C-alpha cells in the first residue's frame, strides 16, 4: 500500500506528488494519457505571476497569495539546477536559460479618459494603489517573509513608472509599471519535478484511467481495455483539472483564447490593464529551441460547456482584430488559436476563484492550483495539510530517466507548425 495515490498527472498532480515523495511519503502518480502535463497544463500561456496582476484590487489578499508562492519557490525549489529565479534586494534571474525568462513584464494601465463614467473614480484609486504596491517589489527585504511585507505603506517610486507606450498602439495610456512577472519554461519545470519524483522512489502509471475513488483505494483500468484493478493507498489526492467535474459538482471549467503568432510581433512582454475585460490584452514573447513567437491573450473567459466551432470562429476574429489594432497589420495565416482551460471552485460570492484550493471530501482530497504558477504553494501546503513538514532539498535523477514523459506546451507545438509552413 502506498501512502498517497495522486490522480492526475498535470502540473498540480506532479508538483504535489514530487513534494510528498521528496518529504518521505510513498506516492503513485496516475495519469490517463501517455504523457504528463498534456492537457490543461499544456494549454496555458507560460506566464509566471509574482502578484503584480492583482496590485490594483481593493484587497491585497490575492497579491499576498502570489507573493507567498514566491516564498515557497525560493525556500523549497532553489536547489533545482534549472531554477534560475532568486530573491535578494530584487527578484532576478541568474541566467538566461532555466525555468524563467530574464525579461520581465510591463503593466500598461488605461487612463481614466479611457474608461466609462461609472469606473472613473474607482479606477483612479486603483491606479494609485497599483503604483504603491508595485513599488514594494523594489524595496523588499529578502531576509524576511515576502508576503508579510506587502501592504499599503510602500511609497511610490518614480523609476518604477514608464510613460512610454512600449512601441505598440495602446490608446489612453496613463503609465506603465515595471513588474517581476516573466515568461516561464513550463516543460523544463515539469521535467525537473518528474526527475526529482523518480529519483526519490516515486511511481508513475500512465494510460491509467481512474473510475472510482474509494476509502483507502482507487479503482482504475488501463486504456488498452484491461479489467479494472484496485490500487490501495492510505490517502487519495484528486488533481484532475478539467476532469474534476466527473467527481465534483461544485467546480466550473472556463476557457480563454490564446493566439499564437509566428514570428514574434515584438520581444516585449506586457499587459494592458483596464476595468473593461474586453479591452484587456496581454503579450508574452516565447523563445523555445530557436523559435521566437508571440502568445496573445485577454481577460475574457467563457464557460467551457459553450465551446463550439461558431464560438471559436467568433473569438478568433475578435482576437485577430484586437491584435492588429495593437501591433499593426500582419498575415492572419501566420497565426493559430486555441483555448486554455482553467478549473475553479464554484463560489456564491465571487464570479471567479483565482487561488489554489485544498479541500477534504471524505474519500479523497481535492487539489486545484488556480494557476500554473501556484503549483509550488499548492504542493507545499498539501504536505502540511497531511501533517508532513516539506523537505527543502533532495536529489534529482539524470535527464535520461524521464524521456518523452512530459508534453510540449501547445503554443510551442503550434509555433513549430507555423514555422514549418512559412
């Protein structure tokens, strides 16, 4: 009998399994596909969040959670050879190659002239709040917990503010703020976590579909049609992303469009912030195996149950129109579009639920990351949830021990196809 059966081999399940195994538990990781991180974890933007996205909100709770994730990343993952993010006087990358890119993201805020009348006063307050909180990242004390230093007391720093429009066509710009967000190499992160998991004795079973979650066991069968088998485990952790709805009634799945453009339209990473969701736009420039391409998103989410060919075409036309207004005209044939999936816990008080969740359900414990970026805090806190103190360091297996088990991000697969066509 294993201590834990982790159901779902996306980034949430992989990170949780790795941390549990590293910390002394015995874990089997079950995945229905041939490869790990092949669905929602491959269908994301590769944008590492440090908290800047939430600096304009009235409450700093969301921002504090993302900054707490930074604490966990530095405390429990710094020993990985490819983890190149460090926190000292500033948050910085130690090399160009590794988990995180060395180009940070700019946050471009719409001025009050560009918002509707009902938003003008609250947006003016939000702009001031964002300046103050973003300045905190330049004044942090790395010898103490980062999240406990976040508050309203930071003094706005002039050199954090950029008046430039960054060379793209964005109307009614109030200012741009320098953040510590950046692009991330999600495949390399997953590969390193898998190498650690295997080196510490973890067991991976792919092509294994879970049928039922019992007390003390998981009922599963292989995809080749074998008879179902019981896999005994003292605890079961459900980390199945969008498939969670098969077991949970209080979860929702959202989809958001992501437009791939090859070659890259600009090498700058930025986010246009506005209280009007349909007017937001974000851009990440990815560099992967010699390819440089753009990945463009917005803040408009759709219910996954409404995904149809008609919706896809309408969203594609909207995304192309917005991208051309911002970047100028480009060949639509050099683009491709896909929907990224995001699973959230339903809430009566909030429309969206951005943070990670760890919820006991009797026969199993639900683990949802909220964002790919939050897999580190999720893993650390699942350990603590079961009374296991996370271990900071461990060993990592050689790269050859996990060949081909991690799926390439979907945006990279699309960029390769676009490059081949051109």
